[in-house]
C-alpha cells in the first residue's frame, strides 16, 4: 500500500473570493498550468510577489509557482492579468501556476530547475506538528533530483528555530549548503514576521555531484 503523504500546509481556502477571482481560477488558471519544461520553481508563493519578481528578472525563463492556498493563487492571478481583458500581461506570460501540493507535480515530471525557491514555509512551531514541516530530509532529497547540474535551492525563514532544524535535516541529504547574504526579499509573509526575529535567514543548497 502506497504511503500517504503528510499534509504540510494549512487551509486550502480563506475568505470568499471575488467574482473576478472566481472567473480567473475557473477560466484562466487551466490555461497557464505547468507544461513539461520549466527553469525556475517557487514553492509556497503566498500572494505571488516573488514569483512576479522572478518573471520580470528572468523574461527568457519559464517560472512555476506552486501554492495550495487558493486565495494566494487568486491574488497572483489578479496581479498578473489586465483588469479590462482578464488576459495575462506580457511581462508575466512566462509564469505557470500549480494550485496544489508540489510533491504531486514533481512526481509526475522530470524537471531540471536552475533555481528552486522556498521562502517562509510554515514553521509548524508546536512539537506535535513537527512532522508537518515541509523541509524534511526526504523532501529536500526529492528536490535535489530536480536540480540542473548547477542548480540551486534557496531557502528563507524568519523562524530561527526552524532554520536550525532545516540545517539538521540537510545533514541527512546529499546536498551541500552555504549561508547566503541576501538583502531581505520582501513578501507579505516576510512583512508579517510572525516569529518576531530581527532578520530573515537564508540558505543556498546545491548538489555535491
């Protein structure tokens, strides 16, 4: 019997979506689903601010944003489309959206990403919820299979206990890690800073071979 994946995210739905957002999810979202090739992946994109930045800075790359929270998906769809026509604006036509658990996407494709971004994953701070944390060693190892030879995984969190826990998980993988001195990447979740720490900590991971 196949092992059931532990759910690593919270709610799928939040407040009621607007009529336009409902329309975008129903009619546009299926048309910008991921294909069989992509260059950059962001996992858990929140409201999509950083996905849009990636698209603008890498216009020749296909960007996949994976996010199971439908209100976040709706926010990104609203931001990348022209309000008058509900069509994707030219500068964002390289964005693809996957509105579900990214593990399902990775298991069914052989992507080789130049970059994989994971910013502010849910820290699940209560001890009884630790098993729900996304960045378990097993998941990090799964991501390593989907890295191009010079690819990088970039992780950022303002929850310092979670950061230390991630470092311990990486020690049980084939990945090599280095600290990253980034300027803080501004997203809605970064601005909330629910952990109340002085700064975001970042890591860069690459394959040993």
